[in-house]
């Protein structure tokens, strides 16, 4: 059967929030992007919405420090919210900064009445970290639906990616059929992720 991919007719930045008390309720389901600093969360949001500069990206890890809300298809039947969260696990100038994920991330994940799914992003070149595993445990424990996305797939050849995959699947204890390969450069994974979002939106 031929499936039409969901149309993204608009995507707008709504607000950046720094405090738990200020988290928003936009009256639409939320899809959050979580992962290590620099793993490509903001870039993926831009790729999914086909808006190059919607979410700010940077080569310097730790760029996104706030909870950023973006509303997609505003006032349409298939309206939803993308949430760009701060990254975890980087150190800067000898000073440990957000080595563990910030209380804001945890607060957001536990608060969310509207949170429909978390996309856990892992750079396909690296072995998942202790923080990635803790995040996944946390999501299992709190029964928050999630999908794992392997980012930056364009940076590895097919052969290199196949070589890395067993390390990632064994560390995460997830079958490879449960991992979505993506690239913000080539658009790989866009359909798969939008299909998940569309399916989630239709089961409410
Ligand atoms: N080649 C390639 N580069 C990517 C991809 N995704 C992100 N990058 C690059 O990786 C760097 C970090 O990307 P961001 O999207 O800012 O990462 P982030 O996870 O939002 O980072 P923080 O906000 O610091 O947590 C930028 O230089 C991006 O251009 C990808 O799929 N392919
Ligand atoms: Mg970012």
C-alpha cells in the first residue's frame, strides 16, 4: 500500500523555558528529543520540519540549555509540538557541566501530561554512554514511550555502520530493528520518524 507522508504545513518556535514552573501546556501532544550534547537533536528537528534554522545548532557541545518548544501544523487537525531539550554529558574548560542530565530534563519528562514520545538520540559513531543507559532505564521505569534514533548516519560508510551496530545493540539491549538510522544532512530517517509521530497522533 502507498502511504502519503504527513504534510508539515507550518513549524514555529514558541518559547524557551529555563525553569520547571514555566513549562508550557500548548494543548497538543509533545515529542521530545533527548540525548548527549552534540548528538544532533536540534539538527534533527530542523530536518524533520524542513526548516534549516528553526532550532539553533552548533558545533560546540552544550548549545541548547533550555527547553525549546516548536509548534507544528498549528491549529490544524494534525497539530503537534516538538521539544528540543538540553544535551547531557559534556565537560567544558575543566569544569564538569551537566555531566548528568539536568533536573530540568527530568522535570520535563515527568511533568508531561502532553508528552507522547521521547526520541532518544545516539550518535551512531559512538558506543552509548552510561547517561544514555540511565535515560533509557528512566523511560522504562516511568513508562514513557520512546524510540531510539541513531544520528549522523552520513558520517559512516555502510560497512562502518554495520561494524558499529552490534556494539550499540548489545549496549542498549535493543534489537537493530528497533533503531532508526537518521541523517540531518541527507534526510535519512525522516519518513520513519514522521510516520511514528503520525501514528501516535492517531491513537489519542
Ligand atoms: N554530518 C552530520 N552532522 C550533523 C548531523 N546532525 C548534527 N550534525 C552536526 O553536529 C553538530 C551538533 O548538532 P546539534 O544539532 O547542534 O546537536 P545538539 O544535540 O542539539 O547539541 P546540544 O544542543 O549542544 O545538546 C553540528 O555541527 C551539526 O551540524 C548529521 O546528521 N550529519
Ligand atoms: Mg541543541
